[in-house]
């Protein structure tokens, strides 16, 4: 059981319905099995990455995000595929509490200020995080850092 579950975000990287591990090399376990395990350990917040869309800017895997959200046990931070401001709106409409934005910012598809403005639209959720800049909206601490930084700070794979 986790002492301070609101301070923990478990990263779940998913390809073809399976949560992968070891740099996306392993086939992994079924998403449902991983969600059950994390819930049993007291995790309340997930960073869900659709591997097939990560870095593509072709739009997030909304079906995957919906599946994780429907599990009903977690607050979801979306990652992977964001390419424009409408993708941010779609992630919010899917019920995610936050979204990680990387390549779209780096390549100038929109600015951080524009993304934050989308986050402030009525009915939207609380945070926006940029992987590279470690920018946040609504908190002092970033919700996500690079995978290598996670490892150096003691993160581990379940």
C-alpha cells in the first residue's frame, strides 16, 4: 500500500492492449491485469502512453484513454500523439485530468501559452505538462520527467 497515493503517478505504456516494460521491448501483461495490480497497491493516478502514437502527432489513442478511465479507479494523465490544440480538447473530453505534450511543442504546432489557454477553457481539467520544459499549469511540480530521469530518481517498474 502506498503512504501518499496522491503523490504517486504510475506510468503505463500500452501497445495492442498490453502494458509493456523494459523500454517497450517486452510484450508485457494485459492492461486489465496491470490496472488491477496497481489499484491493489493503492495507486490512484496513471500516466497512460499509447506507444503506437507516441511522438507521431497523429492524435492520442482515445480508445485506450477511455478504457483506462472506465476502470473507474484512477485519474488519468494522457501521453502520446498530441499534434494540435484539438487533440488537447479531445483528451480533456475523454475525462483525463492532464496531458503530456512533447513533440508538438518542440516543432511549433502550437505554443505553451496556447495550450494553457485550452486548459483554461470552461469544463477543462487542471494541468498541462511539457516533457522537455517540465512546465506545469496549476502546480509547482512537474507531473512528468524523462524516463531516464525517473530511473535516476529511483523509479521502478512494477
